[in-house]
């Protein structure tokens, strides 16, 4: 369901605002913009509900992963103790149990990461659509002003069917409002493009840093530098499980 609402949101985000304004001018009405606003408001409400649901799932999966890691670490220490005291049968039984715990922890980890990525995509989509919706609301008012002005001066101006038509209008007031609308829409498009590139950079940096952290934890484990603190033990186990799954 989250993927479905994201698809709807992305369609609204990618809507061509210039074409929307041209359509409104052609219809001599802001109804097309009103429809966009209604759809965006409705889908934003649905998205916010999904964000709460997915956010809760992220926290639950993270907690279960950490609990499983802690249980696996305890089993790991107990196995060492049993082997040191010569109780090999019990050590073998716990080793089999540890293998299951590690597999379960890896599964929880993967689910947690997948849900967290989905959560971030939903938050990003929400921010983008809110910005887009705010622009449409503002330009609706400006366009309404332009239509009223054109109606008042209809005797001296030809029919306006797009922003391009405004450039040929002799009336300075109408041209000024049209130029302002065009400039704001161009700026909105540019801001959306920059925001998308910035998000991609953040995602790539996060993935790269996560890989480096996992590699360092694996080295610490091989060198016997793990242990001593709960956080260190958890990280070591997580790295060990990541290695086991690959």
C-alpha cells in the first residue's frame, strides 16, 4: 500500500506546472488547479497515515534485531565457556541454536533497513509534495488575479490561452503578472531538481559509510578487538551476521 501511495504522490510532484497554468488560461478558469489541490491534500493525508505506520514498523524491527543480537552474543560467550570446560555436546547444541539466532537477526536487520529506506522515501515525497502544493496554491491566486485583469481589459486585449500568449499582449500589467508567474514556476522546477540531486547524494554517502563501518567491524572481530561494551558487542555480532549472509 505504501508503494501505491508513493506512486500517486510522485505523479503529483512531477506535474508540469507550466502546462497546468496554460490549461487554466485556456479554460479561463482555475478549476484545473483546484482539482490538483484537492488531490494533493487527499493523498497527503493518506501518505501521513502510512508514514506513521511504517515509522512504527521501523522501530519494532530495530528493537527485535537488537534483542536477537544480544541473545546471539550471550550464546556465543556461553559456547566458549562450555568448550573451555570440555562440555562439547552442550557447546554443539548451543552452536546450532546460535546459528538460528544469527540467521533470524540477519533477517530482522534486512527488514529493518528496507523499511527505513521506505520511511525516508515517504518523508522526502511528503516534503516535495508540500512544497509543490504550496506553489500551486500561491500561483492559483496570482492566476486568478491575471484572469480578472484580463476580463476587465478584454476590450483591449486578445484571448490569452497560455503563458506564451502573454508575451504578445500589449498591456503592461498583464505581462508583468504573467512574467512573475513564469519566473516563480521556473524557480520551483529548479529547486525541485536540486532537492532531488541532494537526496541522491545523501543516500549514496549513507550506503558508502554503512559499508565502511561493516568492514571495520569485521576487521575488529578478526583481530579480537570486539567486546567490552554492549554497543561494541552488538556491532560485532551485526558485522559477523552480515558476513555470514554474504
